[in-house]
């Protein structure tokens, strides 16, 4: 055993929710390479060799129940990656309520042992969530799957930005109770990342911050560049980190907050204010 083994997943079992494509697929590939036994849950076909695939539709409670039973335990790292864009029916369930329901079912089954970690994918679009904390608490207090979905639809909150703000608030408010069980929870907030989802919404998703990227001479993130910090957060090397939503946007946020890249100021100021 060396000190660097804390980054390894040897002897661990990892579950990737939404691991068929994009960042989830990169996460599955990385954590497999890091030594884990990997189970990938998705509604789409899983093509990565060497992993177990389980069919899952996050918008459907019964499908989550069935997947939880099939996956079993123990799960040392749970990566909650699946997400869809605005315009997808059930977005409030797929992007948040389904992930939360799965976590709760796994906790009820004692499938997440002490030392386990949960890593979620939020979005830079979810920054500024602290401004809405009162309303987010109201939403998060509705723990029932169908009632939470109904609340989001009734309150005009079944949208992408709200789903990501909700993840950020959830990670922050659940960290304390989870740590009492020895479990950590964190999230990354990626900036534009070249995945099938971003390509399907190219102008808005990959256009965002392209002036900044041109200026510093970088491309949109590759999925693996988001998987690296997500896998780190669920490794033992991140034992001191929980309840955090980490902005992984190649510096756009920092440049916007400080004004070191002036044109980012307006976009970041807007996202932080709503
Ligand atoms: N690509 C970006 O620029 C970007 C930026 C910030 C955040 N994100 C977030 O990153 C996460 C991963 O997205 P991605 O860009 O890799 O896209 P992607 O479409 O490649 O990956 C999403 C995965 O979720 C799965 N999925 C979708 N609906 C599902 C459902 N109902 N049940 C089960 N699985 C389902 C898809 O089949 C796919 O495998 C999402 O939460 C997204 O909101 C993406």
C-alpha cells in the first residue's frame, strides 16, 4: 500500500447512473481503469466492455425499484450522471427526483456502506442556487416521487436550470446526515462539454463561453476531463470533501466573477443572480 492508493478503486464496486454515453460513459471507463467492478445503468444501450449493464428509466419509479434490486450492494461509489435538456418530458424526474429516489432506495437497502461516496453531475447552469434556498427547501421537503414531480410542474419548475439548482441544494443539505452514516456526497458543475447531449443543443450548450475558450486557446471539455474530478471526488483521496458542488468549467466562472475576462462578467453575473 502506498499513499497514492487512495486514488485507486481496486476492490471497490462502482455504479454509474446514465453511463451509456457522454460524461457518464467516460466515468464508467475511468473508474473501471482505476480498478473497480462497474455496473452501468441507463435507458440506452451500454457498449463499454467489462461492465455489467442494467436497464433503467429514471423517469419511472418502478424502473428504479427494479434496477435497485438488480444492482444490489455494496456500492462504494455511486455516480449520478444522467440528465436531459429542456423540452424533454419528465425532466424534473430524470435530472433530479429519480436520482434522489435511487439514492434513498439504496440507503434503505444498506447498499452504501461506510466509506462510500456519491458523485452527482450538476451544471454551471445551476450556480446561484443559494438565492433560491427557501424555495429549494420547500421543494426538497417533498420527498414523495410523484408529489415532488407534481410540485415542479405546478410551480413551473420542471426545467433544466431548476433541476441543477436542486442538485446543488440537495448535495449541500444532505451532506451532514449522510456523513453520520460515513457517506460523502459531492457534485461537479461542468461548463460546456462535448457530448451527444451538448451536440444536440449545440448552439446554446457549446456556444456558451466559446469567446472565452478562443481567447485562452482551449476547446470545450472532453467528457473524460469531467470524469477525472468526479471520480476523484468519490475516491478515498477526497475524504475531506463533502457537501460541495465544484465548478469544472475551465476557469470561465473565475474569470467572470473577478472580471479578469470582461465578457464573462455579464453571463456569470446573470447566472449568479437568478
Ligand atoms: N454536455 C454539457 O455541456 C453539460 C454541461 C453541464 C452539465 N451537463 C450534465 O452532464 C450530465 C451528463 O450529460 P452528457 O452531456 O454526458 O450527455 P449524454 O446524453 O451523453 O449522457 C446522459 C446519459 O443519461 C442517459 N439518460 C437520459 N435520460 C435517461 C433516463 N430517463 N433514464 C436513464 N438514463 C437516462 C442517456 O441515455 C445518456 O447515457 C447531465 O446531467 C447533464 O445535464 C452537461
